[in-house]
C-alpha cells in the first residue's frame, strides 16, 4: 500500500476517490505537455492533483487553439483542445510564484503533499526559493520531479528544451520519413509530441518507484528527467541497431526496417497495412493470395531471406494485392492468420468497432457542461479508473483548495486576490 506523507486532517473531498493512488497528493507546477501528461495519469489513478497556474494566463496551452471547447449553448469558449488533452482530473489554483506570499503558499502546499513536479528551466525555481532543497526543508519525504530539455547537468543544461528539439537531436526524426533519394525524402517529426509524452510517462514510472522506496525507507528524493534522455531511450531497437552494428539506421518510409513484408500495399481501391511478423504468417499470406509457392521459394522462406530479396518480393506481392479490394483483404486476411489493418485517420480510429467497444472516447464533467477525452488505457480489476472531474477552468479550485487544504479564511483569500497573488 502506498502511504501518504502529509498530515491528517487536510484532505479535500477529492481524496475520497477510489483508485490505486487514492490518498496521494500531487503539487503540480508543470505546464504544456510533459509534466501535465504525468500528472493527468496520476489524477486518473486517483491522486489529488493541485495544478498551480499563473493568474490571468494559466498554462501556456490554454491559448493553443483552435479548436476550442463549446459550452452548452454551442458557443466557443476559451478552453483549447490542447489544454484539455492533458489536464483532466486536476484542481486549478492560481498563484503568482514571483510574489513572496505566492511562494509561501507553495511551501505550505508542499508541506502537505507527497509529490511535486515542475518543468521550469534549470535553477529557475531555486531562485524563487522553490527548488528541491527548499521544499524538502518543509517536507523531507517529498518526491520532487524536475523535467527539463537536457537535464540538470551538462553543456546544454541551461538551454530551454522543446519536444521538436528533442526529436531532432535525439535521432527520432532521422528515422521518420522517406529515404533521401526518394521524392519528399528527408527527416520528419512525429505527428504527436512524442518526446514530451514519453517523458511524462517515464516521470510517472519514476514517481511510482520513488513512492515504493519511500514506503520502505521514509525517504523522499529528487528525480531528474530530460527530454533528450527520454528520446534516446525511446530509440529502443533502432538505437541498438547503431550500437551493435556501428552504422545509424536509415529511414525506411512506411516499411519496417527488419521485417518483410511489413508495410502498406496498394489494393484495387485503396491500401492496407500487412504486418508479417514470422515465417508462418508469411506462408499464410502466400496461400491467401493464391501464391503458395512463394512460401517455399528459398529467396523468401525466412525473414532474413525476405529482407535480402525485399525488392523482388515486393514487386510480386504488389501485383497480387492489386487483385483485391481493401474491404475484402481486411475481412479475410486476419481470419487467415495474417495481421492486417486499414490506415485510419483520427476520426476513423475512434469509429473503429474495437475502439468503440473499449470505450476509448469518454466525456467528463466540465464547468461548461462536459468535455470529451481519450480514456486512460489501463484497466484495473479491483480499482477501476473513473473520471469525476474534467480539465478545470483557470483558477476554478483556488478558493476551495486554499480553504480545505491550508485552512485559509475567506478574508485572507480576498486579500490575496486583491494584491495580485491569486
């Protein structure tokens, strides 16, 4: 069981939630995508997440529209889809961190929190008296996560970091796109902020490990995470291709660099993806296409042979695929033991019967009525995830959190709001 480090008697109503992290409080000083991805996962798992935002402005992504969420009447609001994607389940509290009283509020919240997560430039919060050493003085058991572009040390430590930079510097872009000698060849960024999102997920893993360590020892700790480090870790088998072979892997367009056939094929009316992962599946494909002899051809019998003879293999397969419609292949190939799929756009992906069965789209409560969301992919048998709160409006929970968590009276809150602290 994960235990909480903060004093009893400071719980808000959200702490009554079920979930594997119920009873854990997170002080969220992060913004944009990497940190908020982590804290949204923690909120999904039942943690109470208190998101600190700048008065009047909030998280940068609040301005990153369109599209904008519409209210009950269908009128566009100021809530951007980008912000909505990574902030459900949180409690928004506006605090000016540059004001001494604002810094004091953060110290008071840290004293009754289990985790603090931030993604400011290296040393920026320490200059405000809000670094790890500062908050550890309030709460020795706190787990403090710092996400930066390049980490706390090294020649680039002081440089700001962004997902695009990490994708470029970390080798990810070199793997995406068509080879240089083909039309439109060249490196391409991924269509999602893969460095940010993967760093947020690694942060979640690190936090869970640190919580276990604290359960065993009573010790909090500092976790240093860099977008560049995470992006290099995400290279996985492609990174090992270089480390083992000594040559960087080349871009292979839509084809798999190590498996064949594992790519899209043109059909009579479109295209389908075929993902042959072993020789048995290749034999099944050949039989289904009416070319069983290809499975026994020494050039194609094994995956290494198919890779060595990829050009002739694809020429033969493309002719065969052109005899079928996409719908026919998608209906019959999986039944024959050959993995195949359509190339969906995002709307088609959510409309897939399997995605609908798994309830991948959710609708969560919101101050404007409701907000759509993408369900957490974790399915727990004993502590199922629920979504009692959507992404908050800016400062939506300021009064309640300061009253219930820190015991502020209405007069103090009004004074803090009048002087610009909230």
